[in-house]
C-alpha cells in the first residue's frame, strides 16, 4: 500500500469498513508502533455535515481514557483527508468470538461484561453515550481483555449544536424500545444494549430476529426476552435477573446507570437463592400507544440534512405546513388520533368477523410432522406459510413441529395462513462426568461428538479420576455445531511425601524409597553410628513429589562405623598428651611416678615416657581408654 498520512502514518492494509470511514492497519513512523487509523471516505469528505459528525466522534473518543476503551492517539486532516489515529487491538470482535464458540461459560461471560460495563460507566460519567453498543464494536484480545471501540455515533450531551434530535443508527438487534419509538438516546438505552449483549454471550444468539427491521424493532418494544435458564439451567437466576433488569422495557424498572449494573454483576454469584425478577405494573395506568413511522426509526439523516431538504421543498409544502400548524393544537391532534384508532378498529372488525367465513378453533399441531399438519389443516381450508422457521428443541426430534402461530385454541377461519416452527434436532445435554475415570468419560463424550482436552492436577482422588469439566452439567449443545470441545481436569493422584529415614539401616531405607519409585544414591561417611546406619538424606522429611514426576532421585549418607588411629604422645607433657587424646575421642587415664635414681632417661623428666595402647593402633569404639605414664618433675 505504501501510502503516508500526515508525513507520519504509513498505511499497511485495510482492516475494516464502516458507513462513514475506512479503517487501516498502519505504522507510526515517529514512535515506531503499530496503530489503527480511521479515514473519512473521500465521497463524504466534502460534505460539511459528515465532517462535523466525524470531528464530533474524534472529540468524544479522545476525551476518554480507560483500559477497556480503545485509546485515541491523534486527530487531524491531511490534504482533505480527515483521520483519527487509535490504539491497534490485536484479537477479534466479540461477535466473531461468539460465532466461533457459541454460548460462553457463565464465568467468562461475566468477566467480559465487567470490563465492558467498567468502560461504559466511565464514558457515561463524562457525558458520552455510545448509542451503538454491540458485540461487533467490542474487541477481545488473546489475553481476554475487552475494549469498546467505534464511537462513530457517540453523542456528547453537551454538544447541543449537533444533537437537536437523535437519529437511530445502531444495530436493530440491540435497539432499546424507547429508541424504536423515536425517543432520545440516554444512558439507559446503552444499558439495554449491554443487556442484549450479555444475553447473546450466554445464549450464543440474539433474543429477537425477524424478517424485516420493523419486525425486529416491534419485538423489542412488545415481547419478553426468551428465558436463558430454559436454554441452560446451570445459569444462576441472579445472572438472568441482571439481564431482565437491564432490558426492562419500562425505564423505571431498568438500571439507572452502568455503575449500578456493574455493582450487581460483581455480587451475582454470591446470591444463590434469588427468585426470578418479575415487574409488577398492575397498579399503573397504561400509557397511550405511540405509533411510529418506520422511516422515523431507520432514517440515517442528520438534523442538518433534514433541515436542508425541508428548505428545498419549502415551496411545495405550503399546504403541508398549514396542516402541521393545525396539528400543534392538542384538540385537533386528539381528534386525528381518535379518528385513526376508530378506522383501524373498523378495519380489524371486518378482517376478523366480516364476510361469510366462520371462525374455527386452531388444532394442536405440536409434535406432528409438517405433512401430518397439512392434512389436518386441509379440513379447515387453512394453509401453512411457505416460510417455515426452525429451532433447536428440548423435547422434539428433528422434523417435528414445536410451535404454531396462532397457537392451539386460537380462532382461525378459511383462507388463513399458519406459520409453523419445526425442530431441527434436540439439544445435546451434557451430563456430570466428575468422579468417572478419564477413559469412561472420554468414551461417553466421544459418543456424542465431543473432542476432549485434558488438564491434570494433584488430588487425593485416584489417578485418572475426572475432577472438573469446563462445560457444566445441563449445558445444551447445538447438534448442528460440529466444533464441540470440552476440557476435563484429571487427577494425577496424591503427592509422594518423604519420611525421615535417618537412624534406619541402609537396606530398610533403600527398600522403602525404591517402593516409592526413587533412585537411591549411597554416600559413605565415618561416624560414631554403627556401620550401615543412615545418618543423613538430601531431601528432608515432608518433601513433596509430583505423582507424575518419574525422575525421582535421593542421596543417603551411610555410616561406615567408628575408626580412629592412636597417635604417639610419648615425650609430651602430661597435659598436652591428655588434651590431644581427648580431642580424638579417647578417654585418658594418667599415672605419674618419680624419676628413678639410676637407669632412667632424663629426657622424660616431666614428660610421658609410655602409653598403654601403642601408637598406630586402630580402635573401632569411641571413648576407648588409654593410660599415659609420665615422670614427675
């Protein structure tokens, strides 16, 4: 590519494309570091509205500094190219992680959400609403660090010159109900999106899908989230309650701040006896229904663009303007709404009850094959929609109907079209494999298509026993997913703990250590202990050896017994002779006598002239008595 931006940033490769800008992998030639650089598309660089929006993003993101938010290094313009230089985060998006692995383990999902909520809370504290929180905008490094990216539609509440009205541009699967109604984006709409993200992490898919954007938006406005615990009963109720509260359709029920949601998340695993969260609105007066034009939900024009187009059509909209002025009158508006409701009611009445078609009761088709259902419905002159939905089931085999719309017992009439959902197979539900031998557990898991990885750890359980499993009992596996892996933690057995072998005979100590798998090295040393006695060991008592460590070595020091050579002390003074012999371990007896008047050697006057055990004699007992004889002065 070899293109340089601002005489500093060398573009290497394109790594992402968005509605407004392209993202490149680049090198900062001054700081010699890898960065990502977002460049406003050429087709938009001449549009002052898009430039303003792009600069707004830069100002918002550059104000943030948090370990879980992608850092902004630089913002600028070079030859009419507007750019933002940011931290390059190696890894993958959360969406890619979910696509590869499906539903995550509850502990891993909680860890990711703690990080994302921490970064979101920081942004909210600075008055910044992201407005497009979704797994595609959350990056996860190989070390598990989550970072929020793409503040491309972030709204700084203080920048009122750019936010006279809020325009919904985020992904519909994470769209808060109030945004679908055309209301202003708030901190709570970000929280709703994070509740959906948390759901997707634990379920492996979004809660609401539909054939059209309007259909998805209406589901967010009207339908309850499908139960997570029905999918995976091992998910704690306290965890599901966090998602229920985060995605509450009534803002009074929803978390008021990301910090509040984060604090709840940090303690959820300690709340083991929590009941399912249910909101009671029985005493509330129903709010009036707000009818929203679908174009209002999905129009991506900025306020300035709308204003420009309004000016262009000014001459053609004179009458429209007068009508709008009249609609500002509450009485006129109320009359119009009442009229519309009345017309809709009349239409619905004739659609449901008009004509000669008599209503029938919808039969129960659940558990039948589609062909069987078609035969039954033929008697009612009712057909099945060509679009057949498919889902995994806990109860029904592949090809059997799991639900119908309308449900059994509902009114149907001739000509109606029934929508059915058919099972694409039963979930594979994992058992508890702890306590089994590894071979037995592996055989069971291989039979249901799982690849088994192993971790080993020391335990008092028998070697080869399964201690833990990475996917808990009750985990539901999509049978169509061929990439199935589980990790089993296997016992190595208990530690080998050494005893004190000193004082034993070498043969006894050798036999005990050999039985423990040790190679024994013998080292001999004289001592006052009997020959063959162990007097030292190089690995102390209590030393622990990993049961899988086969390279086990120990050195024993063994006594060769006592051996001492008697020195000559003849000619020494009695005290010196005694001291020398006692230092060598001998017991000394002294006998003095008068020097003889004749025949004596004058050299031994006051000195030892004889010893009871001759010099050079070896004794094998410490404390042997030697008598020294000397002439007194």
